[in-house]
C-alpha cells in the first residue's frame, strides 16, 4: 500500500496516520497524542468533502479507535455507528450469496457496484463488513454502548482465505483476522448473555465458558509473535469481561478468604481464572510494547478493578503478595501508557485517589 500512497484518499490517509502515530517509539513521547489529534482534526474536516462511502467507512473504523479527551468515548461511539450505518445503507450487510456470486475462487473477482461508477470486489466488502462487526462489538464492550448489528438481520458470508490478497502474507492475514473475529464473536455472546437487560438476555448459552476456555489461535504457526500476543490479550480481556459477572462481589467481600477457598466452589474456580487471565494480560503487556489499540488500556483497568475488589477480602499471606505485586505492575503500565492514550492518564489520576500511594513512584502524571 505504501508504494501506492498517492492513490489513497486523503481522508483515509490521515485516519491511518492518526492510528499509526501511536506506534512511534521515539524517546520523546510527549507529542504523540497531540500529533494524533492533528490528524484526527484533519479527518473531521475532510469528512465534509469526502463522497466515497467506502472510504468513509474505512476512515470511520480507524477513527473509532481514537479515544482522546473527555469526549473520546462519545466520539468513538459516534464513528462506529456511522460506519455500521453506511454498511447497511450500501447493503453490505445483505450481500451473502447475492448477485449470483458464489464462494468459488473463480468468481471471487466479480465486482459489486456500490454506487455510480464505483466498483468494489466482494472480497473487499466482506472483509470490510466483518471489521465493522468486530469494532462494533469492541466499542460496545469498552464504552457501554448498545450493539448496532443484530445477527438475525444479517446475510453476510464468513471470511475465507480467498478474501485476502494473494501473496506471502495471505495465510497470515487470514489467520490473524479469523482469530480476532472469533474473539469478537465471543464478546458478542458474553454481552448478549450477561450485559443486556435481564429480559433480553440469551439464557441458554451454556457452552460460553467452555468455548472461552477452549479458544485457540487459528494457524498460529503462520503469524508473528507480536500478533499472537495481541490476540491473547484480546482473548484474556474477553474472559475477564465474562468472569467479572460470575463473581458475587458482595459475598466475596463479606465472606472473604473463607468463601474463596470453598473446595470446588464456583467462586474459587472463577477467582482462580481471574488470577490467571489478569496475570496473562500484565505479563504480555510488560514483555511487549502494545499501544496500538485503546482496548489494551481497558484490559489493564479491568485487572485493576478486580484487584481492588479482591483487596477488600481477608487475605492470607500469598493473597496479599499477589495483590501488591499485580497492583504495582498494573499502575506502572498505566504510567507507560499515559503519553499514548488520554484514557490511561485519566485513569491513573483516579487510581491515585483510590489506591495506596505506595504504588506511585512519581507525581508526573499528565
């Protein structure tokens, strides 16, 4: 794509830069958020003159990651809604098996006309829909927004290997996307069964916990370590999202360590899983520089919230060691993220109010 940079629509190019700037590894990180905001502000102006709706969808999906400032979550919800709305307007949500286009390779290059004189291959539109579906579920989980798409209304083919451009990275791209999409589908099930209003919840998803435990990275050998670690963090976040609704916080606080140590009890098992996946999130973030998506900040904040809840219990010695170690490491991660994400800096300020000062080595919080 970089070889053809002049052919990329200017709004999409700025949206790409707005996201990519967070990968900057320069020593001086103080300007990263400002530079990201500059590209973001350009996109808001370019949006007024951009007429290509596919370009708008692509740009909106990238802009939905940008949670900067007090209005960050609101803007994120706004852009993902715009992207999903345009997918519906262009009938991308209902093109499964449409226009006589089969899933055979020989027909993969047939074109669909989205609007006058602009044609896109079905493989591109299929990928575009599933990216919007995944982002819709992630924004819903992190921002507390209702999910836009109702699967019962959709008729879209699943992504296959042939939907990705042929080349040395085709299998890797497909493996990464398939694994990411499978996590987002789990998040969809978690929200439907646990986070919807009680009368609208899915009550018969008995296999959810087993499916979370049995999740694995598809074709793991095909991808780089950094992608594997990112996917594991995403999956751990999904599992934490599930587990936080499985622990009775009141009983946990009142019952303390006695309740947690009931042999074979659900609370004991779920607390053990919380410890495992919380530790996995912290370990992976510490060993790799993951700053590409705001979901990483949400993941570490879930870890901190659950540690803070557990701190209300009557600890045994090993429990207190776990609490102190994990809290200190999690706060350090927020300190490292504050130059990349406003949300990390804001959360760090809040943590400073409610968490013991011993975990803060510096007052330099922006």
